[in-house]
């Protein structure tokens, strides 16, 4: 049975956070905890300018604080102010040279060369003890990025492997569980029924690093579309409506119970939960990655919604995921600690998407191939807008001029015009990707 009190709390979450942040700043303008809490609340709600204001105030109040300078850098990065972000990260490092997140961020934002790099300091700090693996993960990824910039892919991969070892032991990926989750998702079925009639949600999903942010920026360049970002509201509300009480939000128990949910109410709860972020434009985007498991359930709760699933070349997709650090400890992302695990995750994703493509209505579920979008920008963009019921607008081709914040690893790339830099990137890695190739080949997935 649905937990009404918890549902109501979740529905009101974004509005409550914003109200609390505004009140905290108004009542405690010189209190560090109030300013920091407000900044984080604004950022979670996608209000990056307000978050920036509070962080700038906080850094005037407490200059040379490594944590505050790091968060300032992140917010500036989200807003596309990359030079200012680098300056904030470097300030964070001056305050605390062992701030591994700031050092990794500086390396990520600046091309590394044999005459200008952080190798000596990175290798020195990598030798320090690290019980939970996060320090080694960030420093090792920074070393891998440095050697990649040098063109030394073999050495880059050696550092990635070293970087991930502790996290790999602590958070092992279970391929059998993932396959069971996929099968449970299929078992839910695709039977249409009554739901909430709201027509404004556009769900963009897919594996990380597959072009989801690009699709988001294209659509949100139009005045009639706003982006709510990677909100997890639908999954969390579905969990509550299903009556599942297991610890994980997305698991086989929840999916087994989901069919009994009150779908019209679930859809309305979901729409209401987004309203502090949405409603000013006729359409909004929800870009939560794990929603690809939930496609038929989304359409049962919101039959007029659109779902766009981004797909990318298998090896490029595996490579992009393997090289990524996700900013939170979520079992959904455990696969990135091993190259073969990452390929196994891709297999589960690809098979499930192929199933949805056949089972779900074509006017509600669309698969968009990243390479096709890059190669045929206008044609595929026109199809994308038509699928979403949107009139053509030339601004969709100028998505890189979209000034709104981007809180994803693609923040820098999507502020550049469409290009082919990321297409076929895996080709230069050669034999180091053979473990992933073997997994994909066994699954019958064409690699080229």
C-alpha cells in the first residue's frame, strides 16, 4: 500500500527545499551553515545563479576555505564559466593541496602537456593511504587523463585500472542481478491504461555519456521547453506507490509490485512534484538515466509523455562510461569499476532498449543514435522536435548558445557547436579494449 505521508513529502520536496533556502539566507545572512545549505539546495533545484550568489557570499565571509572554493568552482563550471571555475579550483588547492577532487577538476578542465602538468604531485599523492578508494579514484583518473592527453593510451588505462581497484572491491557489480532487473522490467508489460493526461513531460534517458545532455540542450534551447535536469522523482514515487520496502529504489521487488500502482495518481503526483522546477513552459525535460528501465511504467502513468532514449556506438559507449567518475556512491554505477562490467551493463541496456523499441508505441518511445545526430544534425533534430510535438525552431541547431546551467560531465562539450570529436574515439585504444570487445561479441552486438 502506498505511503501517503511519504508521497506527500516527496511531492513537496523541491518547493520545501527552495522555501527553506530562501528563509535561511534571509534570516541568517552571515551564517556559514545557512549559506552553504542554501547554496546546495538551490543547486539541487537547478537554480545555479542563486547557488552562485550564496557561494560567492560564503567565500567572502570565509575566504581560503578549500571546500567552499571547490563548490564555487563546480557551480561556475555548471554555468559555463570555465576560466573562473579553474581559478576557484586552484584557490581550493592553495588552501588544501590534498583536495583530490579539486586537483582532478583542474586536470579535467585543462589540456595537459609534457611541459605543463600535475604528474609529480598526482603520483606523490596517489601513494598516500586511502581506505574507501575515493582519493585513489580521483587521482588515478586525473593521471589517466594526463597520459591520454599525451597520447599514451596504454599508460592511461593502466592508471584507470589502479584507480578503480579499491572501489571495485568495495562495490562489486553483479551482472546476474542486472539481468534479473531487466527481465523484471519486461515482465511488468506494456499494457496501456488510464493515467494522468499531462502532456508536458519529455523523458530523455540512456546510459551515461551517450548524448543525453546533448538532446536535453537541443530541446531546452526552445522557449517552450525547460529542463528539470536529472531528477529522480518518478522512480522514487513509483517505489512508494508500489508498496515495496526494500532498501534500493530500483530493484526486482519494486518492479514485481509496480503493476498494482494507482497509475493516474502516480502520474499526477509526479507532475505536482516537478512544479517548483516546471510549469513556466509548455514542456519540461526529465533526464534521469535509470528511467530506461521504467519506460512502460512511465507511459502507463503518463500516456501523453514522450521518451527519448539515446544510444551510442557500443565501444565508444563502454569507453565513455569506464572513464567516468560519478559524483555519488550509487549501486547503479558500480559497473564503471571494471571494463568488462561496463560492457556487460551495455549488453543489458542494449537488449532492453531493443525490446522497448518493438513493444512501445513509436509515437511515445524513440531511440536516437548519437552518431546519426552528429552526422545529420538538422534532419535528426527535425525528427526529434516532431516526435515531441514541437514546431521547428532554428535555435535547436544553436544549442551551444543555450546559457542555462549544465550539471553533468558534458557541461563543456555541449557549449560547443555540433562536432565529431567524440565519434569513433574508441578506435585509437586498440587492444586495451579487447575485454570489452569480447563481451560485446559474445552477446552478438555489432561493434562497428
